[in-house]
């Protein structure tokens, strides 16, 4: 299941970085970077939290 998250999140992060680069090269108004940083931080924190809780449940029942 972790591999599926990486298959989706890595291309999404690359697309977001690409948008930032393109906007900078076009010289338009700079995008609000917090609109990119906050969702990535939220998703990353959620995945980290789920990873910890699933790891605890598996390790506690393995005795």
C-alpha cells in the first residue's frame, strides 16, 4: 500500500514543481507557495501518522 502512495505522490510533486518553474519562467505573478506547501505537509503528516498506527497494531498483535 505504501508503494501505491509513492506512485501517486511522486508524480504529483513533480507536476507541482513544474508549475512553479513554469510560472517563474513566464514572469507572471508569483504563485502563493503556501497553497502547495500546506497540502503536501498535510498529506505527508497523514501518511506518517497512518504508518505509525498501522505499525503499532501489527507489532502489538505479533506476540
